[in-house]
C-alpha cells in the first residue's frame, strides 16, 4: 500500500501554448486558421502508473480566413471571388486518460482523450470581387460577415514531462495534438467538411495538492 500511495498524485496546472494549424479545402472553400497563443488549465489525478485522468479547459483566439477562388482563368461569363476574415474565440473542454512513470523528481507521461471544441465568432468582414470576362478590372465590395457558432468533437493525444523543482511545485512540458472537423463559422461559405489538426507545444507550472 505504501508503494501505491507514493505513486498517487493530484495536481492543478496552468500553461501557455502555441496553436499551430493547417489549411483545409473542400466543397469549393479553402479555410486557413491563424496560428495563435493560448492558455490551458488542467486538473489531474494520478492513481498509479497505468491509471490517471485529467479534466482540461483551454482558450485561444481561433481567427479563420475563408476563400472560394474559381479555377483560373475566369470562365467566359466572368467570375466572382470572395474572401472572409473572421475573428473567433476557441474554447476546448476535454477529459483525458493519463499513463505515467515516476523516478526521482521526474514524471514522464502520455495521454489520450476527447471532448468538445466550441468556436464563437466575434465579428469579421467578407470581401467580394466581381470580374468581367473581357474587362480586366473588377468591382469590389466589403460587408460585415454573418457568422454562427460551431461545436465540434475533438480527439486529443499528447505526451510530456513533469519536473518537480520544489516540494509540491514544478514545471510541466508537453505536446498536445487535437484532431477535429474544421469549424463552419462563416455563413457565406460552405463547410470544407474536412478534418484538421492543431499542434500545441505547452509549457506550464503545476502545483501538487
């Protein structure tokens, strides 16, 4: 019982991360998320090396760019090109399974889990350019973007290392990967219906309760 108790650990942690995203395309739409910084809160309990779990909440700006470029050149009847820039707030809540080892003041770990990713737009603009088939000049208009909130399921995986610097206090280094369907938040553009991936290197501080 003493050995099992020595492995048990409950901690809370705060971290900062970079969210690095990829572009998706589909159904005539190209979607390009901006790379952003964010914050992560974790509540974690390690029962033994194979049994651990955590609840997390993270937030970052999830600004998105959209476009629906026609294949060049413009058809004989002319073409319309639209782009949009949407300001967005991305909230993520997950529950994860954690396995870990403990030696000296180090605890490497790996995790996998799932949850929900909520994208809440806070404004944006749509730019539309209409070009004639024989006239090289284009007329352009800019308007406020109509948006909608998107909620998607997300699969999370990762690995990292806890480094205890003082009793009950240490640093947490980790990498978290998120796989989810690209959010459809701009009414003027169809969804790409494509899955996308966000890479999140994280550094933070934890407190062992």
